[in-house]
C-alpha cells in the first residue's frame, strides 16, 4: 500500500524510507495443494510486512509536498461537502468561528470526553 504513495507522487522514496521504522525481511510464505502438505512450495518475499510506519511522518511529508506544490491547507475548518467536476473540486467548509465552536469542551464532554455536566 505504501508503494502507491510513490506511484502517485505523494511522497518521495526518501520520505517513505523516513516513515518506515521497522522492517520485517525476508518473510517466508508457503502454499500447499492439499491438507497433507506434501506438495508445499515456499517463497521468500521482501517488503510486504513493513509494520513499523510512523503515520505522523507520512502525513507531515505529504503536507509539506502539497503546500510546496501550491496547495492551500486550512486548519481548524470543518468540512461540509465537496463537489467534484472534470476539471476542479469545489469544497464547502464551515466558517472558522462555527468550526471552533463545534469542537469546544461541551461537545467533547457529551461524547465521552469527561468534561461538562
């Protein structure tokens, strides 16, 4: 799945390597034709179980690349809808004031966050 980020030019190879912190190589897989396991074939595979990936690093690198290419990132704005056209995407957001009010302590308490009455 991580290779897709390279194919789509979202991350560079160096950025992807930076985000992978644990590699499990090589892995042995086996396939049997029947329950007796007499015709089992084994293979060694690489780079399938790179379990230790830092999501924060992936997001940080993707964000840097997006902004460097002219993208605009709006924080603390609640997403409402997106209309997708052949040549553009129109995104509707709640105003920042309303977005901040929707994430205040009273809402967190009602959602099991422990705050509020």
